[in-house]
C-alpha cells in the first residue's frame, strides 16, 4: 500500500468525469477474447470512431498484450489523424472493459498529486474467467506512471460507482451488495471503504439494474452525474417492458435524494427499444456515455429515441460536442463507451 493512511486522510479525492483529463485509457480487445463472439471484426469500426473522437479531445493510452496485438490495433487506428495523441503500452488484459478493470484515479488539490486505487476484480462475480491479467492492470499502470497505489481489499468495478467530485457517490444495491462480490462485507463496511478510498461523504443507493446487464446493475447504465447536483437517469415508458418497474423505482429514489445538501435536479433520458440478439436481451442504455474534455460520446442504436437522447445530453453539456456513434455491434459485448474507457485526471 502507498501509505498507512487512507487516501481520504491524505487529501485525495476521486474527481468527477467532467473535470479535465490528461488522457483516456483503453484496453484493446483480443480476437480470442470472449467479449464479441463471432463479431470481432464488426466491432472494430466503432472502436475506430471512438478513438478518433477522443484524439480530437485528449491523449489516448491503449493497453495491448504484445507487439503483435499492438500491430492489430494499429491496423485499425493508424489511418486516423492525431496519431501523436495515441500511445500503446504493453499491459496485457483479458478483455477490453477498462472502466471495470482499470485504475480509479485520484487527485490531491493541495500539494497536487495523482494516485491510483487498485480495487480487487473478479470479472463481475466470477462470471468470465480467466481474469488474472485484468486484475493487476491498476498496479501495472501505477508502476508505469510512478504514482502511489492504494489497496482497499474489496472487489469493485469502476462502472458500479458514479461521483460528482464534491463528496457524493451514486451506486446500486443490486451490484455493490451482491454476494458474488464481497460476501463477508456488510453495507456499512462497504460504505466505509468507499469513504476512505474515494474521499466521498454521501453514498446514495439505487436499486436494480436493467435487463440483460451481466454486471448485476452497474450505475453507468442507470444514472449519471452531469454536475454536482444534476443527475440524468434512464426511464422506460412502456409498462409492459421488464425495465419499467426497476427504473421507475430508481427514479422515485432519486426524487428523495440530496447531494451536498441540495435536492438533486433530475433529467430523464429515454431508453432505446428492446434489442434482442440470439435470444438474449442486450443492455442498451443511453446512460453509458463518456465525458471527454471536448466531446461526449453517446451510444446510439438506430432507434427513434436516439435523437431525443442526444438532444437532452447536449443541453446538459453545452460546452462540449455531444457525438452519437452507432453501437449496435458494440452492445453485443454487453457494454459501450463508458464501459470501455477510464479517465486519467489532470493534476493542477
């Protein structure tokens, strides 16, 4: 551990995603991986569009297994402009979901410094072994950047938490309290670690996630801070849809919540229509957007609700370009842009 003291005691905090980034981290998918069965090549154009948009905004750091894997990524990305913004690092991963296996970066505002929290990782409740390479990614990046690394000794994925950068954290009971993560820890013990290692004071709990979400209800498919007191949340309007009840219940909870003493300003996002592939419902959600320095990447699904979702998010981010990218192939991996990315904040 970097210190006998916790990050909170040392003055660190987890910044909000809209605060300035120095880079976005990605883990390039492996052809032999399990994330995109029988559709690996069809996902590559979406990844190219994502990286192309990011490099207009900030540096992009890409984890690869080895030189051959880097060559595969370059075959897709080398035609893009702004090549000077792309750097490859030999940090092997099992799967591409950097939000969940990557580092959670902290910053310290006084005596400015960067640090990393390396939460334990078990591939969403031991669903997809092996995950040995993914599990050590945060420490590998910490060594590369030569920054302190803290170890809470608790399983947690980055997609399961959402912070406003000012002391409030939003999460879901269905994921963080699931016995396939930390069966020996109580809600109170989990909250204690969140406070100690992310320097949050308020922890707000939503209930269940959306149908088809193999993460057991990650918050980044449900509700996202877009300012210190404003949250966008997805709501299903069709009472016959399986997502109607849990999303209505989450909305009701949000209406009773405060952040930093202020009542939360709620913005409702629509849900895309039901997407089924090979008999399985896919967890398509407009909430899985990623906030980069100059652009917000939003998954779209060739759905009538795409335009409305983009318009709502553009109002939330008037100083950024809100860009929709078709994710009908990417969602076959059960995640989209937020799941693939991990922001490295700038130290001021």
